[in-house]
């Protein structure tokens, strides 16, 4: 079976761990618990008629206290760039992490995940900002780790992109 | 005597040393800490096991440790990794090194980093509260501007003296409010469109 390393990248409290918990174990907790260190989960995804084992690296959120290390990103085949739709500043953190990921892992596929779709009325990232990301050619998926909306789709979109990506130098 | 001493020492430090064998298995060279017992089942020193399943991060560590395992390599640490063991989530660090041609991994539990978690949690909760406060302050700006406009038009209007005094008092109170608002954190940076 094909195996792919996938990293969850984003600012703190954007919902990276919750997305993994929803995707891997179908569970959700309202309580915010800071991730310390890196947690690795596995899940088999069927995409394009093939089964792929995803090694999902849930990396702590980047902020003044913790910085994502290059060694954590090496060898990844793709990444989910997680943004909290209710906090505009997390989009800027995502952009910084995107640059860092490019520097270390090269031009690997990624999907921007606009999380917390269940709190749409409190969103600071509006449709204009959303379409601007799409216009850049970025794959963007709205998700809710709470309701499960878009979560499978986000991981499947990334898996397909990884499977169809040209071999990386 | 020395074996017993080192056995106690490794247990006290909550670490274990394993050797990566040519067949891909790991051989335990020290007594196993409790958290490693399951991976090595009975966990006697000398037990061999494929611990990648119990600790998925090791697959990546083994891949990245090649440089450290070369005869001229220097020790390299990886982690911390959060590993579920029973009902607990432990923080582990792996250090790869070559000693006399043997490819070793030191696996240690990081108690200190784990202890920092409540502090980090609290700090981030405070940051979220701070962000929320800034958003609330930002939400006050549009009504404050509307109040400014209303007071300005009242001041420009030809009102009786007693009402003018009231408007002046209102103006002064609003100035203090504007001053206080101005000293609060700036609203989140808006994206350029």
C-alpha cells in the first residue's frame, strides 16, 4: 500500500487536532487542549480507486511559544494548511507556514482548510478573501471538525493531489 | 553490581536504549520503562521487537537517523513526540547515535516538557481571550463614529443654552471615551482587497 506523510500546519487553536480526531476517530471535543510535541495518526484513504495509508503528523500550532521545526516537515508528501475562519490573523500564520513548508519540502500538494464552518456568523474571512485564495490556484475547503462538514473531503482532496503529483525531486 | 546500578539509573531517568538491527527490528539493551513494556511484551533487556507499530514516529526517526548512524555521524535528537500509552499521552524524545559501530536509539520520556503543558495551555487561553477582547473593542468603533457625528451636528445646531450645556457635557464624556478606546489594542489587521 502506498504510504504518505501528511502534516497539519497552522496557528494555535485553529482546530488541527480536532480535525484529525474527527477524521481518524469520528470524535470531537469542545475543549481546547494545546498540543505539545507531534502526534502521529494513521488512516487508510481510498481515492482514485487506490488505497493510501496517510501518516498524519499533527504538529503543534505555531506561535511565540513554539516554532515548527524543519525536521518535522522533511519527507512530507503534502500538507493541510489550517485556518480558523473566525480569526483572520490565522490566515497570515498559515501563509508563513506555507512559505516555510515550500522551503523545506518543495512544491508538494497542499489544501487550505478553513475550519470552524459551524461558526459561520462569526467569520472574519469573508467570501472575497475565500475566492482570492481560490484565484491563487490554491485548493480551499471549508470544514467543521465539530459537525464533520468537509473533513473527509479535505483529506481526500489532498490524497488525490498527492497521488497525481509529479515525482518530487 | 554495575548492571544493577545502571538498571536503576535508566529506570530513574525513565529512558531506554535500543539498538536498530539489520533486519529492521529493535533490540532492547536496558531494562524497559513501563511505557515501553507493551512494545517489547515481556520487556526483558535483550528482547527484540518491531516497535514502529507502537510508536509510529519511529518510522520517520529511523529514516532521518541514517546520518547520525554513520560511523562518522554525530548524535541527533528527534521530537518531542506525543505517544498514547494506555490512557496516558506521553512525550518522548529519540536520540540516534553510533557507538562502536552499533546503531543506537535512546528513547526518553520528557517529564519537564509535559509539565510545561498547563502553562502553555494557560498562555494560549489568555491569548485567545486577548484576541476576543480586541475584536470586541474593534466592534465599538463604528457606533463610536456615529456618536461623534451626532454630537458634532448637535454642537453645530442653534440650541437653547441649557441644551447646549448638556451637549457640551456629552461631548466631553465622549472625548474621554474616545481617548480610552484609542489606548486599547488596535483591531486585527484587515486583508487588503
